[in-house]
């Protein structure tokens, strides 16, 4: 018996009836021989962790563009915080922690440079629109490994593709028909993570003060980021454990406060004039790059981007969305900012 088979037996013995077992996975798009050490979900986690798109997240904006301070979140630190929260919840509910971690680590691989500002520009310019969660699926399916993709399991792909919620979306994702509890855990953990760390960063940036958080929110879920994360996680675990149908849910009181917290963040931070002013500059960079690359795609974009799509706007969007903030800025300067002449 292999180590993987021993692990799969332990999963059947120890995990909840609502957990997704690695031995019951719906498989991959391209069949592969199983590993003798790792389960299929462990392999997916490792593939995401070692891919180039994951490493580039360290230089992609979360909320604040190119912050000078060392303690502001990036898209990578956001991903790690989502993973930590989701793993805690999954472990407490006896779900498949490996599947949860694989989804969490891969959920934002398709994010553009400059955060949602870059996403909004591409959504406007690309025929059929652009959504980062759809792009995350394209990254792991088609773009990683120079066009070969990561060939992840269908469970991980579904979790990545259905993680996004927007301002008023169902945090649990039950209305979307998400099949695994693990994917639902990541979905709600994503919101819990970004609300709390974006609020912390906004206080650090002087956009808001901690006292500005609505009193009803502070009373229900806590005065500090630590208190709020702890209260949300505990509430999710307690209410999900008591659910008969294997649901991921909050108590009514926390659910109301959670939405109030989200509304406050959208109104006071994500749509703040100072933040949006910098986003407007980054939007111009994306627009100029898109226009230039549409006219010079074959000369500027690596050939493997054309293997999976023959629509120029989608090829350009694939290329731009993979850029880090700094790479996009440097490329903009190379294309559009004149260099001073000097004698050798």
C-alpha cells in the first residue's frame, strides 16, 4: 500500500461525511497516473504554490498601489491570510484541508496589476468582459507552464472559478451550486480576510480611524482586526457544525453585521477619493498598454499566448493580466516615456 492510499484511508475514517475525499475526486481534464505519496489535492496545492503566477502575486496590488510601508498587504499576503482562515475553519469542521488550501492558494492567480482597477479596464476593453476569477481558471488551465496549464482537479477548478462575491454576493456560495464544502469555506474566508486586512491597511494609511467603524459592527464582531477575525471564524464554525445539511453559515446577528461591515468598507475605502485618484492613473497605464499591444501583439507577446486563443483582445488581456504592478509601469515607460539622449 502506498503512502497516498494510507492517507486516503485516513480521510475516509476521520473526515466529515460532508467532506470531499481525495479518493472520490472527479478527476482532471487530462488523466494522470496518481502519485504514490501525495493525494490529488495535495498535488494541486503544490502545483499552485510552485507556479510563476503565484510568485508574481507578491508584486500585485491588494488595495494600496505600490505602498512605501513594509506592512501593507499585497495580493500574495492576502492569499496567505485567506488560506490560514480557510484551513482553520476546514480543520474544525473535519473537511478536506488539502483541497481547501489548494483552492485558497489559487483563487486570485488571475488578478491584474493594480488590483480591481486593472480588472475594470480590461472588463471594458475585452469583448465578452474580463473577470479575475474567470482569468484565474484560464491561468491554471491554459497559461501556466508556457501554455500547458497545471491540469488541476475539477474540485479545485470549481472552487477557484466560483470564489468571488462582490459587494452583495452570497458569502457561502450555496446559491451558485458549489459542490464542495471546502470551496464554500474559501469563499467566505476570502471576504473575512480582505475586509479585515483592508480595514487595517486603511487605518495605517490614514484613510479612516478605528473609531470610524460603525458601532453596530464593532459591538457585534469586535473592536480590532484580531477580535473580528476570531469572532467571525468562531461563529462560522459553531453555526456550520450545527447545520443539518452540511452548510457554511453565520448566525443571523453576525451575518447582518458582516454585511454592514462590507458596506462600510466599500463606501469609505474602496470608493475613497484618494484611493480612486491613484487607481485612475493606473487605469491609463492599462489602457495605453492594451492599445499598443493590440497593434504590436506578435512582436511583443510570447508565442505561447497565441496557442490557446486566436482572438487578439483576449491574448492581450492574458498577457497584461499576468503582469505585476512594477512590470506594467516599466513597460509603459519603455513604450511611451522618451529616454534622455546621452553620449557614450
